C-alpha cells in the first residue's frame, strides 16, 4: 500500500513539475533557440568564453538556465513532499 502511494505521489509530482516547467519557460526564455543557446553556453568552459570575449554573456546564460532548472526541480520536490504529507495526514485521522 505504501509503495503504491509513493508511486502515485511521484507521478503527480512529475505532472506538477512538467506543468511548472512549461509555465516558467516563457519567463526565462523567449523561444526554444534561446534555451538551446543557454545550454550551449553552460557546457562551454568559462575560460573558453573568456578568451572569446563572451564571458559575461556566458555567465548570464548559465545563470538563467540554472535558475530555471532549480525552480522547476524545487516545485517538483515540494509538490511530492506536500502530496505525501497530505496523504499521511488524511490516513492518520
């Protein structure tokens, strides 16, 4: 019973994470091309960007992608925790 509850909570949290990611996407990126540009700059080492003269642009793009990932992951984890706690509270009464 507990295993089934955890799987259900994981599925629900995953759905919340996908919805949150889709809602946050326009706040961080104008389009999909900008998202992939952020991924590209995140994967390029900082010293390479420094020698190309793109260091601050690289830092900005990496920060945007990191913020997007952290907020989406935090919403997913918090929704999982909230669902599990809600189910435990409902079943204890």
